[in-house]
């Protein structure tokens, strides 16, 4: 039985004269690992920014696990069970990998009174608990224990990306939105990332939305794909259905050579 965990209904967002989102619909069921693809500039990151309340939509609705998220305060998004990573990696350069991952607990602002009181009386055990949660997520993302005390700039890019995913998982989301996590990774690292995401999806039961340009990767890893173009959904289906969908082929061929190249990369 499929239970919707994320429902995006007719969302619009304009930047000056640019219609970044033009009435996009997007649904994800609990426990799914889905792909969100589309040519450069089709509105994928804008959609993630709207869902996570980093920007306002002009119209439409976002519902997560039955709760309307459309106008909630941005700092409460994590409480509704939504976490993300960024197209341009955003780790704190002055914190270690372990500390960066631990900051995921801070996303959950609203604490019941009892735990706020506990925080007050026992900052240290809270810190230790956060670091323990970070370690569990870093284990899952296979960030070796030996490098967790290093700064982001001291480790390969793929480990920085995986640390950012761990930080999102530490917030214990129902849905995690990953904006091109494989970008900048080599082919072996991309394959490993796919395995790690599938493991997180399976072991934590977290619903995963994977934004991706690497078609081969996304088609191999996800169960279902939604394609957007010019801020609208043009297709949704299994990887096999999407591969043969004329509207999708048209959308990718209709864009500039640069977009085609990165779509096939
Ligand atoms: N803050 C902004 N100000 C002005 N225009 C913006 C802004 N953010 C996005 N846009 C425009 O909205 C459109 C959609 O951009 P968006 O970044 O969502 O696309 P995308 O699908 O994520 O593309 P890519 O695959 O290149 O990451 C583009 O035309 C972009 O230039
Ligand atoms: Mg983007």
C-alpha cells in the first residue's frame, strides 16, 4: 500500500521574468527512493528550496506526512521531518567531519519542555549524544572513523559529500532531498554512493529524493523517476518508462548542448 509522504501541488515560483516553477506537481510515497530529473534550469533546485522553505512559493501547496508545510517558519522544517543537502556543498569549514555531521541535531529546534530542561542541565551529555548520532550516520555513509576528526578540506570531495548526507540523516528526517550528490564524483565513487543511499533508504526507512543529472546512475538506483521541464512535471514512471518517454527525450534534446552533455555525463 502506498502512503504519500510528500505532496507538492501546483507550486509556482517566479524570479523576475523567469518562471522557475510553473505549477509543478510532485508526489512521493513513504519509503520510496525516487529520482527527480530535468534539464539545467528546469527548476529542480528551486523546488527543493521551496519544499525546505528556503524560499517562498508564489502559489501552491507542500504537504509532508499530512502536515501543510507551505508557510511554516523555515527553522521548523526539520521538525516536520524534512532534511536536505545542497547542490553546492555547505559544510562548516571550521568544524571536523564528525562535528559537521553532529550539527544535524540542531536542525530540530522544537523540543518538548522536558528535553529543553535536560539540555539546560546537561549540555555535555547532549553534545556526546549528538556526536554518537553523528558517528552512527557516518558509519552508514562509510566515512572512515580515522578521518572524522579532520576538517572538510583535508579529505576527498566524495567524503565531504557523504558527511553532508550524514548531517541530513542525523536530523532523523522522514524525507531527505539530495541535490545532485553525485556531482563531482568519479565513476567508482558514484557507484558506491548509490549503494549507500539504497542502504540508508532500506535501513532507516527514510524516503529519499535524489536530484541527478547522471542518468545511468539515477536509473540504476531509484524505483521511480519524476521529470520536470520549464518548471512543470512532464513525466513520472519507472526508469524504463522514463527512458522511452518521448516528452522526456524531447525535453533533453531540446535544450542546449551543454545541458545535453551534462545530462549524459
Ligand atoms: N535566486 C534566483 N534568482 C533568479 N533566478 C533564479 C534564482 N534561482 C533560480 N533561478 C532561475 O530559475 C530557473 C530554475 O533554476 P534551478 O536552479 O531551480 O534549476 P535546476 O533544475 O536546479 O538547474 P541545474 O540542473 O542547473 O541545477 C533558472 O532559470 C534559474 O536561472
Ligand atoms: Mg539545481
